[in-house]
């Protein structure tokens, strides 16, 4: 089962990877400082994981607030936020699986 958002994320990751590759190629002639200025793929991946984590933490906090009976917290909002957090987690899991698969393929290439 494919999630429609995964394809767009993979396209973005491909674009970031090509930018990082361009930065690395430029870094060999201009020095390694160009990669650290742009942030690169690792920074994007880290920011994405932080957003997913924040979404999960927010959904759990809202669920706890609903369980405690706090006013203004509706069940439908809690369920929607929990599903959003779940979709974000599943998307990041699929991205990780694709990255591991790509890494395995590259490592198995013969020189």
C-alpha cells in the first residue's frame, strides 16, 4: 500500500540529494565549507524527523488532555491529530526503508 505523499517526499529527497551531490562536487574544488553552509540532506532529514516527533508529542498531549476531561478538547480533534501523527510516522518509516534499500544497492555495486 503506497501513501500518495511518499512519492512527493521521495522526489524532494531526490532533489536534495542531487543538490548535496552538487555541493560535494563543488566542495572538492572549493573546500568543504560549502556543504556545511547549505545544510544538505542530513539537515533536511533531521528537521523532518523533528517535525514528526513534535507532531506525535502534540497528539499524545492532546489525547492525555482529553482523557483528563479538560474542556475544549474534542474527541474528533484528538483522533485526527493522532492519525496525522501516524501518517507522518509511517511516511518517515517508508523513507527510511527506501534509504536503507538505496544504501544496500550502492554498497553491493561492483567497482
